[in-house]
C-alpha cells in the first residue's frame, strides 16, 4: 500500500510540474496573453495562481520525495521543500533577464505564501512520514 501511495505521489508531482513548467515557458514566450489578461483582470488573480501553483508543487514534492527535518527543533523544515523554495525564488529572479517578463515582489510573496501554506498543512494535518 505504501508503495502504491508513493508511486501515486510521484505521478501527481510529475504531472503538476509539467503543467507549471509548461505555463512558465508559455508565459515567457508570450503565448498566454489572453489567459494572462483574464487572470490579471480578477482581483489578486495572478497572486492566487502563484500561491496555488507553488503550494501544489511544494506539497506534492514533499509527498513524492519525503525527507527528514533539517533539525528536530524545526520539524516542519525539510530538505525537499527547501529545494523547491530555492528553485521558485531562482525562477522569479530569472525573469529580470527574460524579454517581456519582469520580476515582481508580489509574485514572489505569493509563491512563498503558497509554499508556507503547504508546509503548514503538511506539518499540522498529515501524519509524519
């Protein structure tokens, strides 16, 4: 049963990562202007998309690649979410050098909020693995 659950977590993580990477690449290439305009027309729509996407990526990565806490005193801080956070921060900052894209502190804050909510959920709602 544990093997099946882990395999499902790996597939879910892979699928969400492909979707998120596809969205990032399509946005960087300017292919999502209609969708982007619609999302930006909603109050905080863009920030909500960032928070949900990065929260899903972090939560699923933590399930697919469970890691022990970095320190017993901070049981919620694990290697896997830390790697996801570093990748997300790197991706946001990389937009400074992509024509047509721009770095936004609000996007980064929404990303980190989503990751923080995923960590909170993992620590408080799910059994330790």
